[in-house]
C-alpha cells in the first residue's frame, strides 16, 4: 500500500511531466509558428481603404465612391463614452494586460457555461486587431496560437492608444461602414462626437456580428446586446445610475443614412468620379482621394430645385397620364408584399411612390413603402387632374377620384409650396442646366436631368439638341464683323427656298407667323425674326459663318452647309451653348469649362491643381490661335500669357452684341427676366420646330447659365410652349438666388464706339424733327445708314419673291 509520501511524489511528478510536456509543446509551436508570423510593425504602414470623396468649392461633401465607407480618426478624436462602451463589451482589462487576458478567457468560458452563449469575448482588443489584420476567422488551434503570439508582439511595438486607433478605424460595423466615424454616419447620420451613451453602446454591439446585431435589420437582438453593454458600463462604474437609467430608456433610433452628403449633385459627382478614375485608376476608390470641384453648393441646390419645379410646372400644364403601374391584390393584412414592391421603386425628384389602398369620391388612402398610411383629400392634387389627351389638349376635370384612380394603383406624391402632400407624377419632359463663371470657365452648377436615379444620361454634356433661335447671336456676331451694324435694315418678308439637288421646297416662317417688312438688325434679333436670320446668312455665305464658329470651340466639320443653320438646326449641347455665350458675357474672350479645382491624396497632398485661362481685360490682346497649351507654346512665351483667355471677338463687336442681347430681356422674347429687377441681364430664347426643344441662354458679367427643356424621345412639347414659357422660368428661378446680393454690373464701353441718332424706320441718321433713337456703331463702319456693298436686301417689303430667290 502506498504511503502518503509516495502519493504526493507521484502527483508531483505527473504535474511536472504535464507542465513539461505543455511547455515543450508550446515551445515547439512557438519555434514552428513564429518564423511564419508577419512583422507586426507593418501595421505602421497599413493603408486603410478610404473612399473617393467629392466636395463643392465651399467644402460640402457632394459625392462618395468606394465599397468601404471610412473616415479614419486619430485617438484623441475618439469619444471617451465610446471607448468606455467598447472596453465594457470587449476588453475591460485592456489597459492592464499585455495582449492576452487569462481572466477574460475564464470569464468567457464561465458565460458559456451559465447562458450557453458568449457575451464578452475571450479575445482581447489586441487579439481581435491581430486577427482582422493578419489572420482569418477560421476556428483552428494554430490560428488561435498565432493570434496570441501576434498580440504579444503588437503590445510590444505599439502603445495602447495606437492599438485603439487602429482597431476603431479598421473594424467592420456593417452596411459598408468601416471604422467608428462611418458607423456613426450610417446608423445615426451624426458625427461621432454627437452620439449618446445608448448609441455608442449600440454601435459597439454591432462589432460582435455585424449582420446578426445590425440595429436596423435585427432591432430586437441588437437592443438586447445594447442594453447588456450599458449594464456592463454601469457595473464597471463607467457611468452612474442616472445615466444608466436614461440610456436604457432611450429607444432604438438607428436607421440607414447616406454617406453624409451635404449637397445633392449626382451628375457633378459622376463627372468628378470619371476624371479621378482616368487619373488614378481603380486606386481612386480606395486610397482616400479628395476631389474639390468648382461647384458652389448653394447654387447647385438652387439649380436642382429650379429644374424639378420647372419640369413639374410644365407637366401640370399638359394633364395627368395616370398611375405608373397597378399592383395585384395584397396577400396579407399588413400589405408587406406591397411594401416590398414599393421599396424597389426609387424616389425621383422628391416624388415618392405610394400604392392606393382605398378610393372614395373625394379622397384616397395611400400606403407608403415603410408601411405608414397617408390620406389625400380632394384639394391635394385630386381635383385638378385633367387627363392628358395630346401634347396640346387635356380632358375635362374629374368629378370624383373614382373616375381615374383605383386600389392597387402606384402613384407619386410630392409636396406643394406650403409643404403639403399632393398627388402628382414624374414629368415626361427632361431638362438640363449648366452655369459657368464666364471669366474662368469654372462650373458653378450643373443638373443633367430631372433625377440621376431615373437616368444617368447627362444632358448637359451628352444631350445634343437643336438650339433654335438661341444660336442666332453667333450668326449676328459674324454679321457685325462683316459690315452689318445694329441699324442695318433687312427685309422681314416671306421667302421660299428650293433645294437645287432634291427639288424640295422650304418655306420658313417666323414663330408668331407675322412679317414686319424692313427691320433693323437689332430689332430682328431681340424679336427673333427667322426670315431676317436666313437673309443674313444668305448674304454672308454659309462657309463664312461656319469658319467663324470654330473660335467658339465648335468642330466646323460637323455643321451642315445649309441655310437652316441660321435657325439653329444643327444639334449642340447645353455646355457648348453656355461656353459660346460666355464670350458675350466676358467681353469677347474664349474660356474652357472645367470642374475640378484640385485633388488631394489620402495624406492631404495636392496631386492635381487646375490652372484655367482667365479673362484679363487689361492685358494685351492675344488671338485665340496664338495661345496654346504650355506643351505647345512658342519658345519664349511666358506662363502668365498662356493663362490668359484668348480674345475671339473684337471688344467693340462684343459690346454691341451684349447691348442687343440686353434688349432681348428688356423688350424681346426674354422680357420675363425683368422680374429679377436687374439691368445687367442679357440672353436669348430658343424654340425649335414642333416645338421639340426649348432653350434660354442668359448671363450677367458674373454668371452665364443655359437651360434646355425637351423630351428624350424628341417628341413634341406642345404648340403653346416656347423657350420663354418653359426654359426661361427655370433660368429665372436659378438666377434669382444665384445673383442674390450681387450688385448690378455696368459694362464699360470700349474705345472705338460711337453713338448716333438714327431714324428707326430707315436706319439712317435722323434729320432734325424726325423720330429718332440712339444707336451704337464701331467707328470703322459708317453710320450713314447705307448698307455695306453686297449686303443689301434685294427685295422690297411688298415684293413677291419667286421660288428659289432670296
């Protein structure tokens, strides 16, 4: 029989053998695994994936691109409340251990035995950091041992503060949110410093399993996790009883927010994204580039609203086309199947898709995508829903909602000017707006359509449409340069033109269908006389005009050699039109539109900066053909000269054209713009045959803005629609805000201009006692009233023109 001493001896040797075997095993594992471990100091060079961000000129976020939403924080930017919630949930002894916590492992094991699940993980924050940076989540012993070894090395190389900073910038919080700041924005739409105790605890709770504990997708489970963390914070005396009680009572306020965009400018963002990708490739999405645009956030917001409101007003004039679709009868009392279908329909232009549940005579009940109900009575967009028949006619107003609406119909609901809900529809027409600084080419606002989610087609850059009469100022500029004056008389009379090759006959008309006989060039432009424009082009020659267009940036090879060019029959984009009109606004210089002012890399270094050619009216004139990019500049030409915008229109001709275009606003087709109460506005409307395209390009010396309205399918807009009724109101709404606070600008008259009293009926100098007006002329051209040779109109006002003769 063994004595007591022998028993203790056996136990001792068994324990010693066990410890020795364990030590040898761990030593062997260490010797085997440690050479294969990655160097932990590589964490100092780690590049966190940070999305491409696009900003306005005043620093507002307008776009974000990349799979991982992340905004890295320094340690001193992490709120203490969040750190307390994190330590309470994940690693209460973080500041005491050296990478591994035996106590934490034992506590996790105890929780498994008591509750059947882990509440606080056995891994320390350092271990979780090691696993997420260097290892996988595959549950094998070697991985766990590697995790422990790496954690110990990390603790030796990094301070506790550096570890927390890396952890909170690296970890995934669900919904594309990487890092604490991104999580705060995604779930609460807040900066991390604004989070409450409960919100911090909720975000920490997501770390355990971003899918299972997502506060939006799994609110019940996430609330339980949140409350446990709040309890741990109180247990560890991180918060007092009052704070604990308040936090526990706080409801779940999490919802999915956007990326924190402060201004909606999707077409601008997409343009910036494409340029960043062209410059930096796919790295643009992950390396934290910041693109700063020239767009003014206030102007952009105004432009968005102006385009939407202008299209809605146009649409209201043409009748209700009916519901977008009809849903099959719902299969459950909560109508969750309808909600699912509604959630798949995007909000467009602020118009939300809803399904009609019930229809009464004078009201309807609607279901929203989130399950809420909305009641609309007769006065909220029901009583005025006259049905669309054609672009020129509507049916009778309804007497009951049942006349045109049924349960299951999917309709759109917007807001009226008082913010009240109103039944409406997504417009069939589209619009584009672009606004430039005429002195540099900087894009201040750009809207490529009603809503980017409806169509990514950027009509400002890609929408080639006929500009109609808004093209005429380019023709008249050429005319002034070839001997015409504002007082030159041209016959506004019927004209018939036969195509000598096809035999087709063209009988152009004025928009109003009237003819004024002999009319001055000035009056013909501000009243937009088509027949006068054709006669001017016939006199100049089509080739002369096309050659003159190249200086505005057009490709002259694309223009058709036909007289219809005088009426804007060749397609151009709104950006091309705005660029051309900038030369009238700035006194005759050519600018190049640009969007990006600078780009910074993830370290805040400027890797690109724009150097636009700017208008300098006091600098010596440089012709367009003598100014080139620096790579092609003549030897000895200075950089300063290269950065000056080249002059493309003589200062005197530009001044006269500006004067005539001011008359368009003062007493011509753009007279509605006088409602802005300014004296420095100029521009020109445009309406094509049909009409199919409606335009207004207008400016003051600070801003040139072009607006187009039309239908993508190039169908008719309605015979009562003109540039002045659809495009000009959008322009006015935008410019009213864009020019607010900017005083009227007086354009200085250049040298070489004389003012003469003339008879407005003849264009000749006025005799004593005659009716007279003042007109301006360049000094090189005679103001005698005689028309320069070769330019006189052959036909008197009462002459009948034979076919084929101008």
